[in-house]
């Protein structure tokens, strides 16, 4: 029964090959558009916001690095940022290692 159905659809599809190609191309285009809207575009937007945040860092901002180190910005350079993690303990980290602003978060 299933074999008869598959044979019938196979002969019907081969007779309508030109219409099938267009519908396939439209379907693939729609899949690409949906992927772009839901996956690529939000990621690009997030990367732009993160780059803007990193460029706007100033002395005194509380931050968190990729490794989970909390600190206060003590010096800003073009390539790196110096953060103070404790009294008189400073670390120099690359600008790309800063991921989160903690200035507005109250200390516990």
C-alpha cells in the first residue's frame, strides 16, 4: 500500500518538475530568512552592544571578566584595562575579556 502511494507521488512529481524546483527554492530562501532573523541578527546586535560597552569603560566602573573576576576599573588603555580586585591588587586584562557592567548592582 505504501509502495503504491510512493510510486504515485513519484510519477506526479516527475511530471511537475518545473513547479517543484521553484517551490524548493522559495522554501530554502524562507528557511535562510528565518535563520537570519532569529539567529544571526540578534547575535550581531549583541556583539555591537558589547563592543560599545567595552569602548565606553571609564575609571571607577565595576566590571566582571570572562573568567569571573570582579573588579573596579583603575586604568583604561587602548588595548588593555587595569582592574583593581582588592586594595593594592591590580590586574591587567585585555579589553575583550570584559563582559559585564556591575556598576548599578549593589554589593551584598
